[in-house]
C-alpha cells in the first residue's frame, strides 16, 4: 500500500462516526487477526476465540461515540478482548487460586541454562504453553505475549501480585520440565 493511500485509525473512526461501513470494515480488517491471536492464546478452542473476537468488535462498534476519546484503538480493543477472554474463562469456572502474600522460595538451584532453553525453541515453548492448565496458560500468555506487568495481571485476575509471580514461575518450570522430558535439549 502506498503511503498516500494509507488511511489512519483516526480517519476510519471519523468514517464510523459518519455511519460509513467502510470505517468499521477498515478497523476490523486492520486489527482482527492480531486481536484473535491474543484471544486464542488464552482460549484454546478456536470457535470460542472467534466468538469472543466477534463479541469484542460488536461491543467496540455498538456505540460509535465511545470511539471519539480513544488514544489507541488497537490497545483499547485488545484490552477489551483480553477482559472478555478472562470473563469467559471465569464462566467456565476457572479459578485463579490466591496464595496470599506468600513469597517465592529462593531458587538456589536455578539453572542458568533454563533461560537459554526459553530463548531457543519458540514453537516448542508455545506448544508446551498450550499444554498448561488454563490458569497457568493465562498468566504466562498475558505476561509474555501481551506484555502486561505482573501487577496488571493481578488486578485483571483479582488475585495478589505474589500469586501471579508464583504461578508464573511454576508455569515456567512446568514448561522447562516438559521441554526436557521431550528430550529437546539432551
């Protein structure tokens, strides 16, 4: 696409405010794939993830006036999609256990090679993440792929930050064990 043909989010939003379908279509086409990827990292079933995507954009577009005060359409819709995904997980009775203010045990036996494993086989790591329970998978995906801080995750999931840290480290350990069990790095 040539630079002169590029339509900004602000222009698409203006079209939406004028009631033009091309504004909605433009925003949807620009961001749907990335938003779907964010949802599908949390929701394994693709049909459910697609439903959440459609629900997210329906909510975003249902009152065009809400679009006027948005700094970043993509960030706003992504956050909405993540919130809807978390709500969906809660409806499925997924509980995020709150461990209170329990501190993480010092990792005296920390294997420096573990970080190297994490940086190497991205696809293998993603496969292992998908094998985690929904709770661990949610926390690790929000932290690693959505770039949310552990404090933001704690607020979103309504659990203590110490719980997020603990579950993140447990998930990371499960991934490393799974990678080693599959003899990827022997």
